[in-house]
C-alpha cells in the first residue's frame, strides 16, 4: 500500500528570479521532499515541507565514507501550459542500481514517482516558460548514521529538491561545439568500481582533470579506460557518440560507464530512424584514423543538462583533429531538435517517453 505523503506548505513564498538570472543550480523552489529510512522501519515518514537547511550530526557517515547517490532530470512547460517529465521512471530505476552498488536500500518506485509528481505539482509555478528553460529535479540519498566506522549506514534520507534553470545554450544560438582534451593520466572509473553508479565521489574525482583541461584551453575531458588507457569511455559527465562513415558508434557499457538516460534515448531514436548505430569498444586511435581517412563526420556528447553537446575539436597528446570544420553536424542538430521538441511538447512523442503531470 502506498504511504500517504504529508504536505506542509510554506507561509512565505520566495521571490522568483528572472529567467535571465537563472544559470544552473543557483535557485531553489519553495518546497522539498524528504523520506527517512531505518533498518527496523524501512522507508517511512514521506513528507513535503518548505525548503530549508538540514541538521545532521558532524559524524554522519555521508561526510566520511561517501554513501551518497543522486539523479538529475527535468520538468518542462509545454506550449499548451501543461507540465511533463522525460522518462522519469528510468531515473528512479537507475538510482536503485546506484543504491545496490553502494549497499544502500532500494527506494519503492511507486512512492518515488508519487513524491516526484506531488512536489512538482506544488511548485509547478517555478517552471520557467522561456524557450530552453526548465525545472531541474535533483533526487538524492545520503547516509545519516552518526558513526565513525566503515560499514553501510543503517539510516538514510531520500530527498528531492527543485531548481529552475536557464537555457544551456545562449538565447538565439543553436548548439555550440566544444573542445575536448583526451585525459591520459587520470581515470574516471574502473570496471568493478563505482563508474556505473551515479555517486558523489565519481564527480569529485573528475575535478582535477577538468580543471587542468580548462587551463589548457579545452572545455571538457575525454575519459579513457583505466587499464589500457586507449578505449573511449565518457566525455566530462556525458556519454559520447561518433558518426563514422555513415554509422553511429558509442562505447558499450563495460561496467565503468554510466548508463545515461539521454544515451539510451539517442540510441532508440536512431534505431527508430533506421540509422545504423552500434555499441562497441572504441579506441581513441580509431577516432583519429577515421579522421585521417575523412570518415569522421560528427562527435557529440549526451546528457540531461545539454541534451546534445557537439564536439568541434579533439586533442590527444601531440595530435589534434577538427570535426566537421568545427561546425555542428546535421545529425547532432536533428537529434537535439527532436529530443528537446519531445520534452517540450512541440514534437510528437511517438516513442511514449513523456509523462504528463496534471
């Protein structure tokens, strides 16, 4: 039986920012969802309350041993003023995979979805109406035992917070190609590790390489496998695709690559369009060889924030290549326009990806 979600609404609503101020992850809505877990009671006390700081013991295990997982998805306002989500159940299912890897309790899918829908319904007036803007949704779980010992926590908090976000690309601009630096020293994840989980430590471990790439004048890091350091895995915090000789390739899920929701959607969309797409192990050498043969047509990253992020330049050691004369490829543009159109209701959802919230 589904637990009743207790709702306490704020008595002092915040002033909403202008859409030109939004950026990403800077502002938060009036309410948040919280649910607690203990080994004797399971998940309990689901509630929506005014957004407020947390009170945690300094010894809470999340601070010391990193038991923390999260997700990211968005709510969109359609042209007919309805609210819809893009494949939210996949995010809940992936969070449970992350929970399993980090020895954290599984969340009931139906309760998580109900919490998500209720919270958005309460704060739907925060969803921006301007083109390219949306409401970013951040579900997360943290370990809360006040204990300094290495073991799984016996108590947790599951929370959802909401943040109105601006357009990823500036107004009036289409996709903007990025420059990528192939990282040869640091690694993101290794098979058998936590690369398949959306856990906080993965992102902390990526910051050094990202900072150094930016110092060299590049926008993002291309991660290679941790063993041979020759096979492509991810780009920044996104999955990556290559169009070579009319066929699209993306690295196979090897146990160290996050199974992105946008990645899955791109694969399914290409199959729907009868465009050949293959998941396989791809070496960075193969990419440069394809470029030398004149067969490398497009490279693009995929993720929740940008949806599609075209790559215009790739640097590997002393070698550098330019993709499509540094311009956005037609496939990247078509995929971007279709997925964002489905998300915002301007393109027919033939694949039944959206969930309307009434």
